[in-house]
């Protein structure tokens, strides 16, 4: 669908609205009623379109912003644009997609990680910790992993939920990918007990760091 207009894209989104889906999503804090598989089909039909993505984002509406995140080209956003966008990602799904589909894909990822790391807004700081986890896994050179564990040990227990979740991901992945620090990561997780009681479906791995570390190490090492 070449040259899709904003009005046409919004019409496609309106056609996806399902009251039952909205009711379920709103329980999780997401203000939209779309089946996300159907949303992805709309994005696939339109294809990447940075100008349209910018228009959709500017509406401020969650359905439009989710579509924008599927259509955009992350490398075409400036650092200031990325900074403004992360501060507007309050709905959980918008935040999740922005971090994973844009912040982690932009060539400015490391610049944004450093810019956001000590931000007073916990949503912004959480994005920095998510980017830090990417480096812990893929490019740890230059990271002070022991210092990251110091910060986690000091701050994770009382951090707001979104920030706490991101710090816990960093803790767990330090334990998984860096054997020399595994014992300390396990000890921090055991002492803090963050997410120890998180409900986990059968067959899924608990996000509680000691269990997460042990299970993924078992899979990786046999």
C-alpha cells in the first residue's frame, strides 16, 4: 500500500478495535483494543514509512503509536527525538515496543543509554537498564559489571516496578553470561527476593533472578 495517508492508517486501526480485547488490555494498563497480530498485518501491508510513523506518533494515541513503532526507521530519529519519545511511553506496550524496536535498534543506542542512565524519571532510567542488558549480553567490553551489581544491590529492592524489572534483567544476565560474577548475582537475588513471588505459568521460566539464572545456565551448558 504505497503512500498510505494518516486518515487511511487511522481507519485501518479503527477497524481493529474490539471491546473485549480492550477490556483485557486495560487490566494491564494498555489503552487499546487491537489484536496485535492483526496490527502487524496492517503494518506489513503499509510497509516502512518514516513520515507516516511520525504523523501517527504525533496523534498521542496508543493504537497509532504502536503502528508508528512498526513502521518507523529507528536510524532516522535524532537523539533529542528519541529522548522526547521515551518520556511519552507510559502505556506498557508502547514502552516495550519503543525500547525493543527503536531504542535497541538505533545507532544511537549507546549514546541514549548513557544519557538516560541516571535520569530521575524511572521509565527513562528503565530504558537505560534495558540497553545495558543488551551490552551485558552482546558487548560487555568497557562495562563495569561489578559496579552495575553494586547499583542493583543498593537500588533494585525499592525501585518503581518498571525500573525494578529492567534492573532485574541486568542482574540475571550478568549471572548468566559472566560466570565469574555468577555467585554474586545469585547472592544478590536471594537476599533481595525481588520477583520471588511473581506468578509464572507452567513451563515458563520465573523472572526471580536465582531461578532464571539457574535455568538458563542449565540450558546453555547442558
